[in-house]
C-alpha cells in the first residue's frame, strides 16, 4: 500500500513539476521551490536506482548464461577425456587378450607336438617288439609290405 501511495505521489509531483516547467513560471515562494527540488531529486534517484537494478539484472543474466555455457563445455571436455580413456583401456585389454591367446596356442601346439612325438616313439618301439617276438606283423591296422618299405594307415585319437 505504501508503494502504491508513493507512486501516486510521485506521479502528481511529476505532473506539478511538468506543469510549472511548461508555464516557465518560477514558483513564488521558496518553500514550493524547495519542495519541487526535493521531488525532482527523489524522482531522479528512483530512476537511477531502476537503471542500476536493470543493469545489475542484465549483468547477472549475462553471467548466468556464460556460466551455463562454460559448464556445458567443461562437461563435453570431461566426456571426451572419459571416452579417450575408455578407448585406450579397451585397446590395451584387446592387446593383452591377443598375447594371451597366442601364448596359449603356442603352449597347446607344443604339448600336441610332444605328445605326437611320444606316440611315434612308442609305436616304433612297439612295432619292433611285436616284430621281434612274433616274427610277423599282426595288428588291427592295415599294413602292406611292398618291396622295402612299409605303408601304414593309422588313426591317432587324442582325447
């Protein structure tokens, strides 16, 4: 209610001052002149206050907009760094898995070759033993004796 009354009073004072200025007549008594000056000063201070508040509001809104933009830029930078770190980690993990795969494959191949060599040695000794003890070759495998060499059809099952 006081604000409304103040605005109405200022409006009347503005009208009075404007009317006096249009008439270009100077008020007769000093009391009225002092009152008009005080009213003019109040109006000017009110107007300047509004302008300062408006400028501060504009500055605050501008700062807020810049802060929002800067936060979004920072978020994008953090996201890019996170993606780069994830990509680097993925590449390293892939390389480790590949190396492990090759090492395991090499170990399995080495074990297979050792087992095959052992099987060949056992077969050779067994065949020699059978041929020495029986005088002829008896087996479930198909053997053909041709001239001076021996052809074998053997299946080796590894479990």
